[in-house]
């Protein structure tokens, strides 16, 4: 959804031009509000830092504020409060063309009447790059994105994936210190997305000094590409951390449910803090020091860690749940089982399931104590603080 027109920028002294492309991004209390009296807040007091050379994904549902955050860095949206810094420059009041950034959007935005080489050269000409340098810079960018052989074609002669590579080459040709990617793969089919993810990962390795801010609602893209993920919801930063931390040890229910798929079960911590009670069952799970006996909590278990049967094949400690199969989905390499356990839905992705249970069949499920994460009830989801 296009952002509303930005209000007029406040008067500022423009930052001096940097000697080279600055890297790193910092949101310093950035808010964006619309409406006559600023009553509609789409980004609320964002404090977030992208380190030089880091890939940070902004992940969240539609309307969470992630695209607005990216557009404030690009200069297309003016904050109602706070500052945006690229490197050590305050760029809040600078126009987009003076920020030294490259940007790729989901619609590609290629000029249909221009050949590939001219599309890639467009940003260089707009920045008044010396004419003698432009052919070499264009060739370099096309080679980097694997499109050197298509320099003489028009966009209409290219596939969607090839057009996206050209858009990426155009962004890289200016040698930016910051690269902004706004859901760049959403228009591609699954196979092309997978290939482009691999290409983006390769480019990141080849451009270690470039900071990349990557907006997506696709969890797999964020988990695959990002060094860190910032989770946004309803204009606020809810959590921020490495993909492994957010997936394996989510701090909030929202993070657990949005970064991957999760079973979230209401439990009560036992008085002796030796596990939890769930629907009359005692489950052995780690209880953190900050969780008191008798407290309500949410138990998070990922579906792929839930196995079929009362015990794991190799033995060892396990928690057992029993329920009724309500749905079976075949997903190619795996099956997903939907199981009703005392009025709660439990998802399981058991490995090597050669015979699928029948609908209505009573089955047992198990998971290891160390594979469960206890999320205390009442833990604030109002953001991860400064990140």
C-alpha cells in the first residue's frame, strides 16, 4: 500500500557530503504519523541500528510499519519525530538523491523503452557520474548480478527474475553504502525466489561493507538472508535478534507465532517450579529463574520437534500428549498432523512418516523437555528496546 504523501520537511542545515558511500543505519526515536493532527501513527518511536555490512530484515504483517521505516531511510517519508542517520550523517532532511543509497522495490520500476544497460546507467547519469566511468560501472554491476549477456535487451524481453536482477544491478551500480530492498522477491514464483535468495546471499558475501535493510513478510526470506531480524507489529518494534535466537528462544508469543510456526499452549508453572501443568498433565520443561511457581505462562514447541508416538525411537526423556487427529496435510518431504489435545490444537511434523494416521484416530505425540520454551505471561510485547 503506498505511503501517504510526506509532510513538508522541517528546516534543517543539510549535512555535508560524505567523502565516500556511508554504511550503517540508525533510527533514533523515529516516528511517522499522518492525519490532520497526527492522530494516525504508522511508526512509533523506532530505535534500531543496522551495523556496517549487516543484513537486517524488517519482518512483520501488513501495516506493521516496516515499509514506512524503509522509506524514511530512502527519504520518501519524512519523520514526524526522531532522526535517521546513515553512517555518522544525519540525513533526515536530505532528499533521496543525496543519501547515497541504492533501492530495489517489488515492481522492479525499470524503464520499458530503455535497454538493460541504459536502465542500469540511469542512476549514474542522475548523479552526474563522469561519462567515461559509466560503461565500466554498468558492466561491473551487470557482471555481479549475472546479467552481462543481456545488456542490449529491453525489459519486456526478460523474465521476472531477470528483471529483478537488472533492478538490483541498477542499485549496485552507484556503489551505495546502504542497500534498501522492499519485498524484492514477492512478485516471483517459489523457484525463482529460492534462486534469487541464493544470489542475494552471494552478493552480500561479495559486498561485505554494504549495509542491507530488507523488508519482507516472508519468514523464510528473513531466516535465510538476515544477520538479524527486527519484528514489527502495529507500528512498534516487538523484538530484535539473530534468526536462530528468535526462532529457537522467542521472547514473546507474537515473535513465536510470526517467526516460524509454533504450538503455543497455556500452562501453569508448578508450585515447586519443577515443570508445568497443561490440561491436567505434568510436563517437564525448563523454568527460568524469573518465573514464580503458580504463574501462568505459554509453552512454545515448534512442530518439527514434535514426534509421533509416546517416546522417541532412541529413548530418552520426553513429554507425552495424547489426542485425536483432525487433519493430515502432505507437504512433499513431510506431513503435518493437526491433533486435538483437550480442546487445544497441536501441530506435528514427524520425520519419515510412511503410514499416515487416519482422521479421528487417537495418537500419542512426544517432545523433549529441552525443545520447549516457556514464555512468561504478561511479558511486554511493546518492543525490544534499543537494538
